[in-house]
C-alpha cells in the first residue's frame, strides 16, 4: 500500500447487513472481499458455528482481508478466485447452498489509490495496466489501446461508458500510437484531453473518468463475468437466502436488474420470448436503494452506489 488512506470504506453497510440478516451458524459468501469490511460485519454475526467464505481475484485484497478477518478464526475461509467460479469453490468445500451472497462490485479504494495498478489519474508515469489480478495474465489497458482497431476502440469506449466523445478519443488514440505506443496513464489522459474540447469536460469529475472506466471493464471482462456469477449465486442460495448486489454504474446495475427480474418471474411476457420461467426469487428492492446523504458526505465514493436484493423462494 502506498498511501495512509484506509484500504476501503464499506458502502451501505447497514442496509446490506439488515437485508442479509446473518445468524449464528449460518453460511454466507462474500464474492468481493476487498479489505474485508463487509465480510467482518457478516462474520461477527455468523459466530458461533457459522462460516464466511470470501473471494477476491486480487491477491493484495486477500492479504488485507486476511488481516482484517483474522480475529474471526475458523469462521473464515478465503479463496483467490474470480467470482464466476463461485460454484466450483463451494463444490470444493462440500457446501451445497448458502444463506447469503454479497457482491460489492468494481474496484476498491486501495486499487484506485495505488498508482502502480493503473486505475488512477494520480501518477502520469504509472503503467496503464488496470488488471485486477495482474498475476493472472491477460491483456492490459495499454495492450487494448495499442492493438484494437480504431472502430473497435470507439465501440468499446462508447458501450462501456456512454462516453459521448468515444469516436474522437479512439481516432486520436489510433493516430498517437503510430508514433508512441501506449505505456502510461499520462499518455491516455493527454489523448482524452486532446480529443475533448475544454467546454465539454465534466465539472464534477476528471475528463478521462469514463474512458478509464470503459477500459477497466474491458480489461477485466467485468460485464460478462457478472452475468454468469449472478446466475450461479442465485442457483446456490438456500431457501430464504438473500443475494445482494452493490453496483457503481448503470451497466452493472442493469445486469442485476434484468437477472433478478427474470428470476422473479417478471421477464418479458409470452409472445416474442416465450413464457417466463416460474419465480425462484422475490425482489426485496423494487427500485435500487441509494446511500443516505450523510454516507455520501462522509464517503464521496459511495455516491453512485445502487443496492439490489432478492430472496430465494
Ligand atoms: C468495491 S471492492 C469490495 C470492498 C469490500 N466490500 C470491503 O468492504 O472492503 C471490490 C473488490 O472486488 C474484487 N473483484 C472485482 N471483480 C471481481 C471478480 N470478477 N472476481 C473476484 N473479485 C473481484 C476487486 O478486486 C475488489 O477487491
């Protein structure tokens, strides 16, 4: 860790805890451990006799969560895993169903605040990486910028972030890389600034926020993985178990909304898509919950959070 900031401040903790309602002896799964903030709240209430299984694909998160959760001893089981493999993790542990599953999506404050990871605008010389699991191989954000066609880049940026200036940013990127291939965060910021007129830059956030988000989503294949993971999580819920998703942008929220609606028997009606399957969950949040103004004031990174939850029938 390169700063004195807290690893991560858990978002909407009271709301999540109330909905999940962990009980002594229960078994719950935290698919996005981060610093272990939410996991600690759950673990405390699962004692005695319960289990909290925690996953994260980022090795740094597992180290930090391991420290946070050490006081809970053998209540805790941690695994380095991408959350769409949750079924295999549970199989391996001989666990059929769980009483609660939490997804707190996106990146942690630690990941954002650590320039070497390439998610932040802070250090122009930082490598443009953005992989949540750098040891796992795969392409970096710089690789995408250097190898995709201009059209592919434009589509990627627009579809993953709704960036109005996507086509122009892609054109400027394609021109720039002929001279100097992308390597650093600063090079991408320069491109976005060059492509986006000053008057078009948002006042409340960095001009490159959307472009960074789009690349991060693509590098980590976030949207495809999320859909598969939510389906598996819903399958592994015990009767009465609760599944919670905290999302931070509309694309994630839409995936949770659609999967929950289908599972609640509220999919598209008979006709074009056929008969929706019978409901296997009840919606606990018809509209997503938002953080209280006091939480946003204390932790501005909570401002875009949206919480959706379902209970297994
Ligand atoms: C917002 S943070 C979670 C913070 C945590 N709730 C806390 O209280 O500290 C999101 C975490 O999820 C992890 N993550 C994101 N996508 C993942 C995936 N597909 N599989 C596993 N972990 C993932 C990230 O590495 C990050 O540590």
